[in-house]
C-alpha cells in the first residue's frame, strides 16, 4: 500500500493570479432550491493554481496538453531542497550538486523553496527564488523530463528564456505545488500530475500527488 501525498493547491473563488491572467471565479450555476441539484460554474485560465505547462504554451506548433503521453505525467521524481534560498535569488546548477547523481535522463526534479507558504496571498506572485537561465540550460543538458516547483512561475524576469529553453527541449513544467515538506529527502518516489484533456490547449490545472512506498 502506498502513501499518497497531495501536492495540489486548493482553488477558491477570487484567488489571486499572475497579473495578466484571468481571475478565478467559482460560483453556483444552480442549487437544490432552484433546479433540484447543485452545479457550479468555473471560469479560470489554463494556468490556474497547481498546473502543467505544455510546449504549446510558448510554441504555436508545440505539443498541446491533450497530446502529452500520460507516461510523461506519471514519473519517477526526486525532491531538491532549496529552502535556504532567499527572496529574489537565483537557483543555479551548483545548487544541484548534492543531487547530481540522482538527476538522470527522463526523471522529474521537484524544487522545494518553501514559497508556497505565501499561497494564496498576492505576495506569492513576486519576490520568489527562481530558476536561473543557467539552470534551465543544465536541465536541458541532463535531459530531465519534468521540472516541478512550489512557485507561480520558474522565473519572473527571464520568464521567456526559461520557458522556451525547457519547453523547447520537451521538458514539462509543473508550477504551484504545495506541501512538498511531506516528500522524502533521501529517496525517489512516483509523481503524478495529470492534466485535463483540453484539446489544442497550452496547459491545464492538475491534481498533483506523490506516491510513497
């Protein structure tokens, strides 16, 4: 029997988002007292909360979220602890040195900074440690399959370079993870981040979980 660790942020009506993104709206469409059943309406972006970026996010001819092989979203992962990183500081290839032997081709790397402690406040979306351009290059060189993080985006300044570099190399990106302190430091685990099958789209919210032996 495996232990399930939920790594997904809750979704609440009115949650803040990245500045230019649509705001999350969750409301009742009908209720038991109106039509005899409860049914809600949700309006959000494809990058709301805990979500996955598909290559289509930055490439018009890139693979869409419905085209992703599910095997790419159910992977062996390790956690790298970057909680020592201060606000507005880059995460560098040298920071991966303690984990280097475990970061192999196709694996998933989940970066824990502890920044999810600010979710869902507006401060979550600014001032966070970030994936440097050099680290994005390093992930590509190592042929990592997926990079996840407890951040709203890998990099708030060089966001285009980092996204294009990793997505262009086929590295999936999962943003907005939470509860990563519950993950083991010393061993790999199974990570699942299954997107909605949104045809022709650039990303999707996911229910992200880890399975521990």
